[in-house]
C-alpha cells in the first residue's frame, strides 16, 4: 500500500479574462447615452461657475471642508443642516430599492460607476486592440513581440490617463477647481490632494482595467442584497426556454425533436461583460445590462425569427406564456404595492426636503448655557446666567443682529462687549457672542429653580427674526 496521500483538489480557479464582443441595439445605445451623461456630469461639474457675490466661492458645486459648507448652485448647506444630506442619502437608498424592485439590477447594468468606467475602458481597449476575436488572439499569444508590447503599452497609458482624470476630477469638488489645477501642475497643491488623486487613479486603473466583473461578483455586496428587493413580478433579463429549446445540435434535435428558436450561436455569451450564459437562468452575476437582448435580437432578425427570445420578463410571465397566455403589460409589473410604497416614501422625503429648504431662515442661532457655575449672584442680589450664543448670518453682506428675551418680563439681556443689544455679524459666517440674562432680586425668576425663556435674534435691516428656547436658573429658595 502506498503511503502517499492523494493531493487535495484546488478550491481556487484562476480568473479567465472576459473580452466582450461589440454589439449594436437599443440597450447598447441607451448605455452609451447614460455613459456620456454620467461621465460628462462627473468631469464637467467642478468647472461650472455660479456667482454668489463677492464673499462666496463662485464654483457651482463645492464641498468646502475648510468652511464646513456644501454649495450646490443657489443652495448653501451649513453644518447644522446636515439633515439635507441625510435626506438625499435616504432618497438615494429608496430610489435604489424602487428600481431594483421594478427592474432588477438596472442600476448595476447602466449607471453604477464600476459599470460606466469598465464600459469606457473596454471601449478604449477595443479601439486599440480590436474586437473580441483580435483581443482573444492577443491574450493567448505567449510571445511578447513588438506589436503586442506596443498595443499593451498604448492601452495601459490610455487607461492611466483616464484614471488620472478621474482622480483629479474628484478633488476638484473640494476646492476651487481652476486654482487647484494650477497648483497641481506647479507642485504647490496640498499633499492630501496628490495622495487622493494617486489612490483614486490606482483604484480606477485596476478596477476598470483588470478587476472588472470581479468587483461586481465578489467585492460588491449588492448582488446578495438585491434578492430582498425582488419578487416574481420584477422585470429582469431572462431567456424564454420554452421557445428556444431544444437548441440546434442538441441531443434532442439529433434524436428527431423539432428545433427551438435558439441556434446556439453563443452571441449572448460573447457580449456578456460578466461572462455568464443567460440561458442557464437567473444568476447572481447578471447585472441586467441587456446586451444579450441586443445580440439575440440581431440573430433572430437574421434567421427570420421573432425578437424577444432573450428579453426583460418576470417569473409570472414565464408561467403565463408556458400556459399559452399573453404576458402581463409592463405597467402592471412596474405599478404594484411594493413599487408604489417605495415611490410614495421617496416622494415624501423629497417633498419634506424641498419644504424645509424653502422655510429655512437666512439667520440662525444656537444657544448653550454656561453651566459652571449655573448662575452668579451679583453684589446687589441680581441673579445672572451666562450663555454662549452662535449667530449665523447666511447673507452675502454684514448684518446688524439685535437680541431680546421673552418669557419673564423681569429678565433683562446684556451682550458682552457692547452696551447695546445689537451686534454686527460678518457676511456668510458664524459669530460667537457671550450673552448675560439677569433677574433682579425678589423676582420670580430669581427665586424659582428654573424659568423657561426664549431668546430672539432679529436682523434689523429687514426685520427677519428667529428664536431658540432655553431656561434661566434661579436660587430655588
């Protein structure tokens, strides 16, 4: 008996690169349009100018981390208004749930950054190395001759330029784009800018050029989450097996059965960017890009068969068609309780954000009582409380703010540094003002442990007012 142990089977399979074939059709054209629009928005937006006045940046979209503000055309979001950003994130999540429930992984197939940049990298690869067969031959060529080295170097340099532009465009959203561009080329930019560009350049180059479908299949969690968003009425890309089978050259056809519409040309497989065969049924790897629909429709036109062998369909359509009935209208798949609920929630959040945007004031304040000590007794018996008040002037010019107090007529207000109740707040900034509230001896506010009060601030130039409730601490005796 041999003492040697059998070698354990390998659980790892080396990746086989995928070279999608060029395809024409409605869905491919739609993907081109979406790619142009999304890339255009990403690369061009930081260069759009928007005049906000002499004291504000003129970049239309700017995440100004130094001033801790977000500018979006005429909208300015301050740190205390982060609920606007949170609301937009909630809308994005609900929108993703809505589209997935209605059309499967349509986000992944058309608008996901990984998909968009991979499409762009494949387009460049096809321009330089040729279509699928030419790229396959080049990949299988073991010898690195001058032609292969030239094509590979040209492709990688082109990818690298796209990756650098991608990383550079990202940092332009965080500071003035024209100024940063000059600083980058003159080596005067902050090291964080170069580091960010370097990291995003590397990830874009690797993810779009080499990892590609591996990111969608293994790194992205959405394929595993999407099942919770889908049901039997969700429209997704599928193969009409009952119409296409048995395929040409199959054992059933050789045995004398009538052939289905599928001629086993592999066109659907050759155009798939993740390398699956849609005829094997719904698969986690499928990103619902619908390129296999275009490829199959083109073949059906050539052989004189009706289109739709591969198409957007739902599981209920399969049941109906197998039974000889017509599939449901698309509108009935899209409009169902789950999608209506997502749409209602998405719209509600959007309406609330718009409402909050229009009712917010151009002046604001926050009040923080100084608690150590909670109050001070002056020589004449007056009880004094101290407050740190942050006054926000969202206007583009300096504004005089007058502060008053209400709640107990005995309580009077005094501003530190000025004998008046008015302070000038600089344009588009926050101003810290120390405020004293004082109650005379013998007043209810001085005797009670706690008295509710309301601090008011008024822009005396236009009469705009706002307030914040707080409390006054007394002696409690």
